[in-house]
C-alpha cells in the first residue's frame, strides 16, 4: 500500500449527532448523516487510530455524553497512548459522569458557554448556564483540566467582558474563543454572525485579557492573523518564548475529522466536501487506506496559493497563511480560494490603516 507523506497527528470525531439541546449556532448535521457507528465499529476505528500513531483525538458531537459507550471509547483510546479530550455542553454532566471520565483516562474536557446567564440561556436553553457552572465545578473538583469554549456572535460580543469576569471568578484557566460561521442553525440567522470589521475589536479584547487577567485566552483557527496583537495573544496562550503565527490549515495533512457515520474528512464541515466520487468511509475502507489516498484530500494537499482571490492573492503572507481558516472561507459561500475578510491583517489592509506588525517572526 502506498504510504502518504502526510502523518495523521490529530483527529476530531463526532461520536454522535444526538443532543438534548438545539443551540442557535449548532452546526451538527443531524439530518444529513447516516446511522452512527456501532459499538463494534467504533472500537475498530479506535484500533486503527492507535495503529496510525495518532497523538490526540477530540470527541465531539452532538453531545458525546449521550452516547452510552463513550467511557469505553475513551478508555480504549487512552490505553492505546492517545490523549483524549471531550467537548460537552455540560447539560448531562454529573458526579457519576466525572467519575467515569477519571476512570476512563480522559486527558482534558472542554465545556461550551456563550455568555453570562441570560445570553447563554437564550442561545442554548433556559437553565443551561447553571448546568455549565455545575459541570465546571465537578471537573475542577477532580482536577480534570478544563478549557471553556465560547462561540463569538454579534449577540454576545459586547458581553465578553462580563463573561470573562465570571470565568475568572469561577477559576477557569483556559478560554478558547471561536468564530460563529453561517452554517447549520446559523445559516438561518446570518444577522448573528460577526461583521468582519468586528475582528479588530475582538482581537483587542483578547489582547487586553492576555495582558491583564489571570486566564489564558486562545483565539481559534478562524480568528486572526498577522497583526502584532494577534501574535502576542497567541504567544501568551501557548506560553511560548517565540511568536506563534498561523501557518495554514492542517486539515487533510495532519488533521482529519470523522463524522458519526464514519466519513473521513479534511475538516469538520461535511456539507462542503461535495460529491467526492471516492469511498472515504471507514465502513468501506480502512482509515489507513483513506488517509494514504491523496485523492481524498486533494483539496488540501494540492492547495495552490497562487489561486487565492482578492487581497489574499497579493498578501505578503499568502504562501504561509494559505488564506486562513478553510472552514471560514467555505462557510461564506465562496470556494476554497476565496479571500478571507475575517483576517485582521486583511481588514487593516483594506481600510489602509497603519499596522504595527512584528517583523522578526519565526517563519
């Protein structure tokens, strides 16, 4: 079998699309996927991930805790030397669940919260903020590392300072901010998506938080790139002596996403993968065979930066950045080479503002 030059290092896996909530920004594809992998199929996938020496797996959904065999999946992955994280709303998490997490060898948990109580409950469901707090406290009590994840929307951008104060009070140490993009439920609510011109204020908020608050703030892949403040925020988050910079989407090259029904994708939004004409489902081919088939991930592995459009085409960081987050560009309805208006550097160029960019970056 041909061996790909690409090493699969990280994997996200929707172990289910079932969820007791129906959040305003949810992008779970409940109506477009087939039956989720059976217990036997899931454990077979675990063995394949171990054989490929994948370093880390993130279990997502849906709500992964509603899948009854999640502890066995975590235990099998952990026993195989893989670091396992699990993302949850916290809605169903209780003391017994936390006990299962510890026993199964879970490396880290992530809990979603989208604002102070009134904002979060409006986006998700009444009572969900209190359940978030309860879940957080259960995890903290047994020393399971926790990252809080917030999806940033127009409806909660102005409330981030209040949420930050709450998280600090609750003892949260790590906070990831991710951009809400117009897919799934948000596709029906495009007015809730940030205006690209709001990226500057969002990065300013991240910078202020990194400089003045006892919490590490992580801008997710859709937020950035290439301004001085962005670089310094990432340096603080990574606790690095160097200045971390965005080096392009790793989907299909070092990262894969697996849907609840076994499709293997380069990024997590299956709706944009199109009709491949290739069998890329672990029910039909092994994970190794799929990963080593460059045709499956041609959109990622044969990406041609010279085809980028708009200001991205003429950007001096084009060959390094590759247009930023693939998920963001595709969600806006453009192709893989569409310009990325959510790039902070793009916005600064467009508005012809003076940028104080760090020149000596480790490129």
